[in-house]
């Protein structure tokens, strides 16, 4: 028995939809397809220019040329084009210009370091982009490799890729359906299409029904005519959605905007520098020589290296990679690094029901006897006797598992058994007990069992009818599948009603708690299921999700543009608790609708049908046991069952996000500081306080150890966090100006010292000393600035830096001190000057920390006033 009816409607489980008839159609209707009658089947065969005997080889060959092979074909950019794309854009341009200038001037250390970072950034991005190709490859594995088709009136085994619309094929239990079919002959076929539609049970097919490419035949055998092949199949359209899905991550957008901000700033400063130099050369000094162009180019090179955060993409990637390692210990494998920061900002979690929120294991929820002398255990025993002992059918296994005493079947011998079929909708078994007495048992659709027992649904005077169908309606209202059970002691002439079994795919034990935890983290959780709304609503109620579930095809009209969701549909999606009768296009549309409402979306799933939505979502999550297609499309793959891992992953992701934003604050602030101190020193004093190699070494000293920020101690946010560029730029600029005051203050003091004869008599100081002192101040002050910006509290309050980060900073500062003391890459300075610089930066750390606390105090006060005003208006 492969399917039963939902209590109260007498119909089988809802089928997914596809456009049958037109093989060239690329879109599908979202209405439930009606079963075609004999006339409809004839019309369909005629439209396909075929017959029940199939096609001739010549016709099949011409159709193959017309429609192409029965295979998934998705147009994607070549790998070379994708690779070159990582060298195109504002930040790559600036890095490339800096590399070209250093090459022209033969500054080999600068050229090697800058080019190495550029190549590393491109390699990381290119590796991530290849995930889409993996998703399509996994989808293709799901297609049948061979097919049994009638060609020239004979049944032949051919490659599935050679099938064309109009081919007549046979499909038997255990085989994958090779294309979209209209079933035209045969008694019965049970098809498992859960991976395509999310339905929790195999679907019973009859003549006139449709079958879908990629689904698996479990029982029976039927003949069908091919209606669609390749990309035009239900399966193929899912693959096309996977190929086209995907959104640029918020981290990528943030890096681009940060780069734009710094580049514009650098361009303005470069114009000021060049203009000032030309004014001095032409107007003040009255002459110009091309040899001086090299000096200007070198100065612009210094500014470019200082302005472009060449290491930012690399540090962010490595930081997220270290975070991915931490997530792997939480049983969550990251397949796309950007998913880490996306997961931190997720505010809507779309969760597939079957196998994700539920156990994907049908169980007997309760037994309801309808005979005063019958106990619930006897109802279950009667249903078990109407099963085949070794059956792999989901319902039979649920019934047999419900037996309290498995040995209770030992006293019976099965004499005969009539399996379930979609016409009779019941199973019959004749069993013999130890006294040789034979008894018949039946189980099946409630309406069929009622008729068998002489109970009429339309009889209002029969108390049995009222009680029985009242209970059936009650179970239906709770979304529970009902199974009727009856017994006959006279060889099937008369039947006695034993009762009903309520069948349910129960929620996972940890699902309710996990959902509560997700909500505590500020997430809205929405159920997405291919089952009927009634079933979804009951599970949703049990899990505390709410019962406002919508029918997906009523939200999205069949002509909905997947890339432009109507505003009314988007608002309905935003307000709903979940969705029933969802098709692959709908899952994709749900994610798109939420994204258009400015939500960051996580989508969980395990089947082929989930792949497009998993790839489109900012964070697609393939749950434990997911198909290869779902795993390849997802950004996060769970290796442990249940959803509790997601909550752990979200908390870990938010911690990683805090670490990344701390680095971004620090990097922007230091970049602003270095650019302005170079320009101001030149404009005010006519000196170049840093050389190009100093800035390159600074970049290495600052950023390589900072990768250990992935292990830093942070305070995890209670709400979703996302990139707020307005706040990032303002706070980073404020910290950058404070760092500039610190650095330029050192230049001022040094220039004053060098122009004061009495001070120079005490200790001689020259421009080379100033450059090294400023180099050390930027190296030490930069890391101390990181300690200031890494949390909103005072630098002297927890959370304190982690041991790996602290050791990395200490080690870096020791290296910086030795570089300055022994004159490696920079002019050497005395230990006394090194000590002076360190006292100077420590004092400034306290000053900057106080400014930070004042800033956040003002910001928090304004936010609280804004929230109170919003509440008052509401």
C-alpha cells in the first residue's frame, strides 16, 4: 500500500505540476493536473504525433535534432571568463595600477607583495565560484542513464539522452523515470518523488497521470509516453533555476563600497599632491623637468599602496576560513565562505518540513476503536495482520512498528494477501490462527473501509456514520492521515469496523526547542512543504510556528516572473507562517520575495527540489542526509541530524561577523590615518614620512597576525547583524581621525625637535629617524587601535582579547621593534626612541578609548530615542 487519502477528501496525495503536452514549454502551471481520460490521452498522443507503438527510428532522429538531447544544459560563463572577472573592479584596478607603477620603477619588493596578494584574492574567489558547476553536476547524476523505449514497434534499451517527445517507454519498480511522462497503460505504479516535490509518501499513479523525470518507481510497472525532455522537464527546470540562482554576498558588496570610499579619498588626495608638486615646480621654481615625473609617480605609488586595502579580501577570506573550521566542529560544513557572515545576518529561516522539521518516518499517532469490545491494541493488530510482514511500504512499516508485542503476529499465518491499488484503495489479508480459524482483515482509506462495513457517509440517521466520519473530519482538521481498519469472520461477506489509525510524520524531538532558540536570536521561521496546508498547519502548530500557512500557487500566479515578484505577493510571503503545496519554482520565488523585502534568508532542505532556493538564498543549508544536488547548491551542509546545529552555527557566525567588523573598523581607520599623515606631512613640512617599502611591510605586520582574530573573544549579538555601511564609515573615520591626530602629532613633535637647536643638542634627530619612529608608531598604534575598536566596552573591560590574538600581536610588535632597532628595511633608531614611541602610543590608546565610549554613548541614546518615537507612532 503506497498511498492513502487524506481524511475527508477521498483524493490521493497532491502531485507536482508540469506542463504535459508541449515539449517546448519552459514553464509549468501551478495547478494540480487533472487525470486524463481515454479521450484526453488519445488527444495528447495525437499532439505528440505518436502512437501506442512508439516512434520510428527516423522520426526519433529528426526530433532529437529539433529538441536536443534529453540532458540538462545550462548556459554558464566559461571558467576563464570567471577567473578574469576577479581582476576587474575598483579594488583590483587600484592594486594593478600600484603594481604597474612599482614594476616601472623596478621596486621589486613592492611589486612581488602587491601582485601576490592580488593573485591570492582572485584564487579564493574563483574557487568559491566553481560551486555552481558542482551543483549542476550533482543534479545530472539524478537522471536515468538507460531507458526502455518502443522504436520501430519493438521494445529497445537506449540511452536516456536519446529520448524525444513522443517516445513510448516502460518503467518498473526500482527504475528512475527517464523523462516527463504521461502514463497510458498498466495497472499501477508507485512513485517516490519526495526529492522533487517534498511529499512525505510515495504517490500512486494510474493511467492518465503524469510522471516526472528524476523520480523513482518503487512498485508496479506502467507504460508512458514522453511529453518533455531535458531542460523542459520538471527536473530540468529545477536545474535551470540552480544555474541562474545566486546573489552577490553582502560581504562582497561591503568590500566594494569600502574600496570605493577609500579610492575616492585617495584620488582626491593624489590630485592635491600632484597639483601642489606642479605648482611648486612650475610657478614657484619656474622650471619643469621630466625627471621629476618619476618623483611624483613614486609619491603617488606610496599613496596608492597606503589607500588600497590590498589585504582586506585576503584577511577576510582567511578569517572566514578559520571560522569555517570552527563551524565544522559544530557539525556544519561551509561550502561557500561568504555564507558565514550571511548567516550572522539571517533574519528569516525558511525550513523544509519533511525530513527537516519532521523525522520523515511515518508513525501511528493513535488508535481509535469503534467497537466497545475492541481495544486500541486490537485495532493496531488488525491493521498489522493486513500487512505483508516483510513489506518496505511506509504505512505498513508504521503499523508494524506500532505493535507493542511483535510476537503477537506469531500465532497467525497469512493465507492470502491482496495488495493496495489506487482503485480499491485498501489491502486485504486472510489469516489463520492456531485453531485453524480463518479471519479476513482490511485496512485502507476511511471512506472505502466505511463502505465495506455498510456505513454511509450521507446517512445522518446512523450514529455510527456520525461518530466515524466526525472523527475522520477531526483528524483531517489536524492534518493527520486516517487509516480505516475492519475485520470479517465469514470470508468477507460481512465486515465489522474495528476503528481508525491516525498516521503522522512526527516532528523531530529537538525541532520545537531549536525553533524557540532561533526566535530568541531574532529569526522569523517559516515552514515550506510540498504537503497539504492541513498537514503543514498541524506540524506548525505543534512546533509553535503559527498556523497562518498559505497555498503557494495562490500566492504566486503561474505567469509570475521569478526575478520580479509582485509587491502584494512579497508582502503575503513576509506575513505568512509557512506555505503548503509548494513546488520548486515556489521555493525559489519565496526566497526572492523575502529578499525583495530586504530580508536576509536562510533556506534549509534536503532534496533536488530545494536546490534552486538553496542556491538563491544568502545561506542555503543542506540538512543531514541531503541529496548531492542539495549539498552542492547549499552554502552550509549539516552533518548531524536535526536543526539544533543551525542555532549553534548562527551563534558562531555572529561571533565571526563581530571579528570581521572589528578588523574592518581597524583597517579603514588605519588606511585613513596613513593616507592623511603622508599628505599632511608633505603639504605642511615638505617631507615624505614613509617610503613605499615601509607601507608594504606595515601591511604585512598589521594584517598577517590579525588573521588570528578568528579566535578572538567577542560578545554575541542577540539580533541579526548586517553590514551598516553608514555606521561603519562614520565610526571608522572617527577612529581614523584620532589615529591621524596620534601619528601627525608625532610628526609635529619630531619636526619641532629637529628645528630646535637646544633639543638637537640633547639628542640629534633627522628625517630618517622620523620615518622609522612613525613606522613603529603605526605598527604599535595600529594593533592597540584594534584592541580599542574590537568591542563597544572599554578596552580594560571584558571580553578581553583571546590568547592567540594577544600572542600574535605581541610577536608582531617584537618583530617591529627588532626591525627598527637593527635597521631592517628601515633606518635604525635607538632603544630610547623605541621606548618613547611605545609610551606615546599607550597614552593615545587611553585617549582614543575614551572618545570611542563617548561616541557609542551618543549613538545608543539616539537609537533609544528613535525606538521610543517609533513605538509612540505605532
